[in-house]
C-alpha cells in the first residue's frame, strides 16, 4: 500500500482505519478487523477519547499497541478537547488545564508513554487560540506526543493554527460531494501540511447502496445540493466508473495532498470491500474530466 510522509518524515499508509464504529462488544471481531487491516498494509489507526467514552481508546489501544511493538511503522492517532457532559453528549473545552487532563487520560487508556499523533478535536475562533496552541506545543516539548494536528472544518480556525503552530496535519471530511476543503488547500499546501481525510465515502453515498443511503441519510440533500441532484451525480459516476468507492479514493488522491484517507469499518466485510476498492485504483482512468459532475460548494460560516 502506498505510503505518505509528514514533514517529520514519519510514514503513514494512504488508507487508515477509522476505529469509531468498530464492534467493541465483539472483541474477537474487532481484533480480526484491525489485524486484517494491518495485513493489507494499513498502518495508521484513528481513535478519539469521546468514542464510546474512552472505551474505544482502551480496546483499540490494546490491540494496536501490540502491532506497534512488532512494527515501528504502525502508528495511532487520537483526539482530545471535548469534555464529557452527560451519558450521551460532550462539549468543547479548550481550557489548557482540561486539555492536559484529557491527554493524560488518553495516555492512560492507550497505555503509551507518547502518542504518535494528537489531534485537537474542534475549536472556535472565540477560543483563546494562543493558549490552546501553546498547550499542545508544550505537550510535544514534554515528550507526551510526537506530533499534533487539528480536526476542524472551520477555515478561520485552521488559518490561525497554520500561521501560529507547527501542525502536522488537518483532519477534514472530504470527498467529491463535500468538496468544501478545496477552498483552503492552497493555504495548507503553502505550509506543506497534508490532509487527514475523514468521510471519504460520505456515509455510504459512494457505494453501490447509494439509493438507500440517499433515502435514509440525505433526504434533504447536502448543503446546497438537493437529494435529486445527488442521485443524478452518483448515477453519472456509476455509469462512467462503476465502483463509486474507487472513484472517491481516486478523486481525493488526485485533488489533495493526502496524509491518509481514514475509512471506517463496523465489520470485516465492510473493511474488505473498502480495501478492494482501493486496490482497483490502477484500473481507473483519470477523474479530472468528471469534476464538473459535482457542484462546487463552500463553507457558509467560519470563513477566513
């Protein structure tokens, strides 16, 4: 599997495994999914402290940690900055004291002395961004993290981090339909900051089951694109390229400086399907000519 690099020369697999929806109630299947991912060349595993209120870090960490001990190329990323509010919800808390507490809790759950990639999980322009940035910089100086990034879709917040920190990456939802991040790719490229892509298949829109996904999840469309427009776009791509997932991967790789495309999996079969689509990339013709199939959309709020 293709490898990418940060400025630090740390290597990442072009496909990463998003662990949020792993079947944690079935440890054996979770282990099978992670081990299969590794066997197929995936070396980046993505989690967060808010996933299952820390249980995801605990379980995923125990499995990935063994792989990290065997293979120095295996790495894990987690996210912090959201305080648990009640049983089902959480809220953003950029207070430096809380950020340090959250990091320490993640280290304890992952049972690591240092987290390879730590992402600030949100942020608003109203935050004391200087304090937040200085806090994560200190984490790195203290040897608690190897590198840090930002998980955000707010261009104004991203710009502040880009200009005042040493971001290793920015995580954003990006795919042919949600192409809003393209408006800030020039800024990221100027600073040699790659994109950690989430949501590459758009909750299942870029799969053969897109008709049902449109009904279940996108009956009101997406942003300025109606459900009927989405259907027409996907039908055209299916006609031209057959495998919608492969098309989405190809589009992303062709249009962004990608660190890793984080694909989720709730079952082994789903993971196998995602990897098979990636393996078909070489059979796909250039996708630039089809860019006009999709509507260019922009971030309405939080603009630079």
